[in-house]
């Protein structure tokens, strides 16, 4: 059960919709939002990275732009950041679970589920709440995150949002 003191989060798609116009770069790819602590507050972060080259042989560069929101999707700040400032090792961490190739339908379904789960899971992270319901939601969130992520942006999300992803894996553990 999430405590009343937990912030209310909007749909992850709302953060996407507000982040896109702030980084007007056709070569930029947007990563799935994630929460992080900033002092006593919780922020939601959307990162952008660059892809260049033909499909199948793209050069992928670490995130270099950040949009930071309050839980209610108010833009707090946005602008260029280095991978180091974001806590990302440029080579990334190669995690085998992110190497799988999924169908377009599976990715879209994972994104729909993530968007629905995000407000609940992020509020549980913010409050530190634990329950069997949260464990189930955290496990499904993690599974969907892996499905919708690429071999690059999945590990980068886990590096930049390390506190959230550590909590997520612990909360999802049986």
C-alpha cells in the first residue's frame, strides 16, 4: 500500500509528450522515463541519446540531453549533460537480458503496461513501501522495461537511475 505522503505521478506517456519538444533533434532517441531522488524530492527523468547511420548499422552514442520533471509533469529543468554527469559509463554495461530481440507488438504491449504501472511503482519507490502487490508490480515493470529497452538504453537507464533500479530488483524479489 502506498502511503498518502507519496507524490502522485502522471502517465509515463505524459512525460514523453512534454519532453520531445524540448529537445528538437531528429537524430535523438528518447529513453523511457525513470524516477530518482534529489535530496528529499523525487524527480522524473527523460534522457535522449543520438543514433546515426543506416538501420542495422547505427552508431549509438550515450545520452547527452536530460529533461527533469516534478511528479506532476512540470518541467524543472532541461539541457545538455555529459554521460559522466548522468552517471553513465560511455561503453555502457552489456547486460544479456537487453540483447534479446522482441516483436514490435511485444514492445508496444510492454510500453502500454509500463505506462500503466509507472505511477504505482514510482510512488512505491518514493515512499519505500513494500507489499506482495508491489512485488508483483515491480516484477512486471522490470520485465516490461527489459522488453521495451534496447541493448544500449536499458543499461544506460540502469546506470543513470541506479537507485531506482536497485530498489526495483529488490522489491521484485520473492
